[in-house]
């Protein structure tokens, strides 16, 4: 790897010592021709696998027609994607942007405008991005401390503790936000009772309830939206990561019937709703059918069961193909050892690894990953 390339990049990331040049399905190839089994999936982004035919074809066809016109005008891929998302949600309007963090920023502004209230209740251990607004509502002090002061009037409740949730709420609370499964925070799921308590509290306060599905959405947990298993309908949902199978896109969905917020000129994203990204996202939504979601659930169960049988793994949790596991050592060291064995995984805490393979992963590849992890962990 060129030292010049390394020094020309700001050191914002602790990158692994590998350069990838090609992807195919669940596999990546580096610049030395070595193949790696990808159970990181671009951090839960590559839902359909690398170079999936449908999303690749849709992007290529759109590239041959139109790349960009801005949001001063309409485009067909943008309108089609908004329609497909509304149908999945059961009635919603979309705001498109380029990332999960941007979707969160839109959420904060939308809730303020719609409710006239500035307070936000989020959860300890949560992660909502690294922009100033997203960081302000992220319940991880280590990520926040270097950039304070952040937004005020943000309070944090404890996961699955309804009394804590009520105690955190103030009269000026306009937004209650939570991930159905905390990804970066260790892969911890909210339970049905807590979700119901959040819905009731939001209604009582005149606040909006947002489920941050940047990581959990688009089939990752075995249903299109992870909140579907909770029996609670949110006012707002954020999506990104897997929405266009690797092309940059984010979305804020606002439920039909929720308090109205933005007027023209109050929020924007120059590249939001890009025709190429939206065309790819439409193909992704078409590909996420009941057969694929069944595979997510089945392979998630297979992966979880296999992890529990590996010595040194003390806890396994998650939903679908968003799996976290506590290991007997530093997670970063485990991930580095897995990389040396040509397996990509990520971390979600000092002693927790995270597995987010493509939703199309097969039983054979799950077993291969498990065999590698057994070798790494024992």
C-alpha cells in the first residue's frame, strides 16, 4: 500500500491493513488477489451482497440516463422510491438525503418544527451518528466528550426501563428516539413493553416517536422494518445503510397522520434523492420479499446457535442477521485475528463482536464463518 495514499487521508479512521478492489456476493478480493468472507457487510450496508444483479443493473441503467438534477425538480426514481417506502410503511412521506446521520439531523429539525418543542429523549448506549445533532442524542459519553458542548435539552433513559423513560421526559420533549436494536451500542433490543411505554409517553407529551432503523431496517432483522415485531407504529423512521445496497442514501419517513413539519426552504440536501441511488434502492426494495426475509431469520438462527457452541463466547444476542456476541478478550483483537484468517467482522463494544453478513448468505457460508471463528476464539 502506498505510504502517500495513507498520509493524504485525515486519520479519522483506524483502518485495517487491507485494500479491497472487488466484491462478489459474500466475498471481497484485496489488491493481492486474496479472498475474504464478508460478515461485516460494509457495516450492515451490503444487504443483497456485493454486485447484486438487480441493484447493479438498476444503477447502470440510470447512469446511462440521468445522474443528477437537484431537488428543484422531480425525478422518476425518487418518486418511485417514495411510493415503495410508503407502501412498506403503510402510508408515509419521505425526505431523502445521503446518510443515516443526515436522516437523524432531519428528524431533530422536523420534530422541533412539528411540535414546537426542543427537548429530546434518547437512550443510554444508543448511537445516532457523529454529526453535531446526531452526537448530541447519542448515549455514549466517550463519543461525545471531545466535542462538547453539544445540543442542550437532551436527556437519556435506560434501555427497557419504563420508569427511567418517564423520568427523562420533560414538558418540552418533542422527540423520543430509539433504535429497535442498538447496533453500535452492543446489539441490545428494546422489548415490547418498553416500546409501548414510549408510544404512550409520546402521545401524552405531544411528542413524536422515532425509531432509528438506519442499521436495523431494510430486512436486516428479518422483517422490512424491525419495529414490526414490537406492535407499535412510530411517527418517524430513519433509514440508510442497506437501502441502496452500498450507494449513499438516507431517508426520513413521516407517517401519514403525524404532525406536519417542513415547508419548502426549511430543510434540504443537494444530493438527496439522487436518481442513481434511488434507482438502486427501488431494486433493493423489490428484492426484499418473504423468501429473502425467511432466509434472514433462518440464517440468523443458525449463526446464533453456532456462536453459542463456541468456547469463549459468553452471550449471543440480536435479531435476524444483526448478531452481537460477547467474547473472552478484546473484540478489536478478535476482529484482527479474524481478518488474518480472511473473515471480516466488526466490533460493538470493548468485548463484543458484531456479525452483519449479506441477507443472502447461505448455510454453507454461515458454517464456514463459524468454523473460522471457532479457530480464532479457541
